[in-house]
C-alpha cells in the first residue's frame, strides 16, 4: 500500500484534493478561464482543456478509496469545492472526460491533509507513485482545494514518484512553410519551477534530439500538433503549428 507521506508531499502529491466523480451543482460554469493538463501513468495525457473558474462542484469520497491501507476509505459524505481551485478544475473535467474516470478519493485524512487521491482513470496510487499538482510549473505545498487558480493560469495534475519528474514545455512558431525547416526549443521545469533548456528531448517531426540549448530543427509537410518527450519527464503540452495557412484539427 502507498506510504503516508509528509505534510509537504501529501498536500502536493498523494494527498492533494480531488473528487469522487460527483456531479456539479449547476450547468457550465462562468468566469475567467484557465488551462488544465492531466498526465497519468507512463506519461499518458488524459486531458488538455480550458475551463471556466466560476461556481462550485460537488465531491463524494469513496469507501473504496483504500489505497492508503485498510480502514482509510472515504466516508461517502458529500462536500463542495470552489471551481477556481486546482481540485475543483480536476473534478469538473472528470464530469465530461472519460479518461479521468473513475476518480477515487478518501477523506480519511481531511483534518490533517485534505482529501487523498487513490486513482484518476487507470492511474492508481502505489507505494512508489502518486498524484501531485503544479500551478504555473511550480509544485504546490498545499492541497489542491487550497490552490487558488486565476484566469490565464496553468494547472498540471501529474502522476509520478518523488522526487517529482521535471515538466517539459515546448516553444514553437504558430506557423511554418511546408518542407521548410524551422527551430523549436524545449525547456524543463523542476518542482520549484526552475527553468532550464532540455537537451536530448524528442520532438514531433524533428531531425534529431534537442541540443544543449534545448533546440531542434523541425520540418513539416502538413499541419501538426507538436509535443516533446524525454525519459520519465512529464511530456509537454501539444503545440499546434499551422502550415501554409492550414491548421491541425483540434483534438482532445
């Protein structure tokens, strides 16, 4: 069974807050918009979306969420979360994104750490890996329900062990010409949000891995959604590159 980590790790990692697939109290939320990424086991991207931050969502911790040991399952007591929290965003996204289901959480430690995540989709907490949350590339030291999100912020929920894997970010031009090389650059952010070039990363359509400056040359014959990966690092979000005025079809 997964170990009960320290307060610092628990809040940002396994004991970050989330919901048990509960329905929102109302229709689509209104308000400022922020981006959400959810990356599960083996770097699989479960969701990339933009969500309004208004309103509230409901959660119900599950008695089946016993990943922290026998007797640590959820109470089943319904709770509310603000839509402008990192946890609230994840809960709301799970309502309409199949890859995020089931979401299993426990409130057994709520007085100490908040709600503990046992599973998001098929990525289940273990003794070696669990869930953590980052806001604008920086790992949070409080639970997801306490991470306040503002318009334009970037929220990342990711699955991994500690120390947390670095997060990759890809910089690429919005437009390119067919069969004409262009440069991209990949950066990595550690848990404290420190940024550095990522060398050796693989980029969609690149002629080779990134150099010491994190740069690579890419040639496209058609519009594409580019991404970067590197070992166990969290893969970058997709970056759309239009070619000769035509853009890739948006996909989730």
